């Protein structure tokens, strides 16, 4: 039984059913509350210091923050998240999908207690949709800006690039958010990545060895040193377990060719 199977068996009973529609409906409601001024973003962000003072709702509400203020981009983001999330849920099942997202959430919440004075958002956790979808369906195409077709694997690479820049250039709380999301992705895809890398390594070694073998002659005349590589136009035969060129066997002397 794999690690994921064991985690699914142990924690599957605690995962929230219908997580995807609940998450997206929650983001829509929060977007409306923010647009009308009913709440402010700072009241919903994850902050361990304020949680320890009693504002425990922040452990949930930060996941409901929209990633864009623009109604068009927000609506498009909800649609794409639904598309990707539904595909992941169909591939894995409801429990494993919930475990995937919950792992990123849990690690981010735990990380926030390392930096209790910092605020944490959900942008890197939401990026798990793109990274997971790009891994499972790399050739699926989106129309960028509704015009340019682009395979989702390239969008995944761009997302990884943004994670890398945030990790290298951001403060430690941002690095903690990146590491939390990355750890969740690695838990689900790290084994496959390692197997793929090992397979490529073996294939590369085999190809290198095959090319080296092509440079090693199979036949070398005992008398003149001609080989099947240096003189592919002549024949070689064996006599008494030794290799000779056809000229030596027929005429008793090796001729230059």
C-alpha cells in the first residue's frame, strides 16, 4: 500500500465532501461581500497571531479570498478552477482530491504559526489546481486571451516559474507558503516524477552505451589491424579463433584498400 493510500484510509473520513463547489461558492460570496464593503480583506487573511487571540475563522476564510478584483477575471478564474478541479476529482475521486487540497491548506496553516506576525493568502494553494491539472493532462489546450492556443503543461511551467521567483525573491513567510504548496504537490506527484527521472536516466545511459558500442569494432584483422569500421567494404573471417581480413586469407598478405 502506497503512502497516499494509507493517508487516504486514515484521513479520508475527515475530508469535506463536495469540497470544490463549497470552495468556489464561498469565494463568490466573499467576492460579493468585499465588493459591497461588508468585509475587508485584512479581516479574512490567515494570521496565526490573531488566531491565537480568538479569530480562528481565519484558518478557513483565507481560502475563500478571490484572486482578482476584476469581475471578468474573477469569473474566468472560477470557471477554470471548476474545470481543473472537476477533472482532478474525476481522476482521483472525491476523497483523494479533497486530501490533495487539504494538504496544501494544512501545511500553510501550520507554517503560519512559524511566522505569527505575518499574513498568509491562498494564491499558492489555488495554484495546486493548475499544477495538478498540468501534470495529469499536459496536452489540454486553453485559449490564452481567448485567441492564442496554449497547452496547459506550458502554463504549469509558468506557474512553477512564478513559485520559484516568489521563493527566491520573497520574504520567509512567502517562502513558507511556496514550500507548503510544493510539498502537497510532491506528496501526490513526487513518486511519479522520481520514476520518470529514473527511467530517463536509464534510457540516456542505454543510448550512450549504444553509441559507444557503435564505435567499437566487431572485427579486427590480426595481421593488418583493419576493422569493420575502418574498412566496411571488406569481409572478415575467423580461422582458429582469430580474425583475418579476406585479403590475407585468400592471398596470404594484407593489401591496402
